[in-house]
């Protein structure tokens, strides 16, 4: 019984991390099913993170929350700008930033990038399409180096999109962020 009380006390103390965790799980499931993270999840997540930060830490908390939001946006915006990711994924990481601020968001992004890479490689290996996708990867890298215009890169990516495996990136964001929470003891 004492262990249950300690766990409950820990969940209550870290409720905001659990809120983010549950929101990420819901977003990942929806993204996996629909290839889209809907605005009805991302916008309330961002705004409620700002409200939480003001309520818990005042104006300084709002500043840290806004900075976390900007960091979440900035980390994924380049991939979005060239057509490599959906806007919902970008806003989802911004929502993480609104709740847990900049440093945690940066590390959650790093863990998510590792998970995303592993999932992408697993998808390619499962489909036995390593040659096709390694050639596409080299072509995309060459386009980024040569074109440098995000609008043109986005148009090229949109043209290529029907021929590619799509990775619903809300899944790696959820797994990577929750993994970071667990590794750092933020959940308990």
C-alpha cells in the first residue's frame, strides 16, 4: 500500500509531465491512423502550457514557456519548410515546449530524432526497399545542398511524396519525449 501511495504522490507532483505524456500518446495514435496531428490537440496543448506556466511560475514562467514553444517550432520548422514533415508535428513539439520549456524540449527532440531514424530504417528494411530509399535519400540531400529555396524544395517534396513511405512523425515525437521523461525521472 505504501508503494501505491508513493506512486500516486509522484504522479500528482509531476501531473504536468503526465498530461504531456497522455497528450503525446493520443496524438501519436491519431497520427499513426490518419497521418495527421490535428489542431484540436496541438493548439490547446500550446495555450494550456502557457496558462500552466503563468499560473505556476508567474510572468517568468510564461517567458520560459514561450521560449520552449519557439524552440519546439524552430527545431522542426526546417524539415517542414522543405516538405519533409507536417505542420501538426511541428506544433506538437511546440506544445511540448510550452509545457516543459526549452532544455527538456531540445533533449526530447534529440531522442525523437533517434527514434525517428530507427523507425524509418525499420520501415525501409521491412519493405525491402533499401536501394530505392537510399537513392532517394542521396537525391534529397543533393537537392537541399543545390536548391536552397524552401519553396522550391517543398514543391519537389510534394511531387515525390506519393512514391515515399510516410513516417507519421508524431509517433517518434511521443516515444522520444516519453523516453526522455522516463530516463530523467520526470515521470516519477
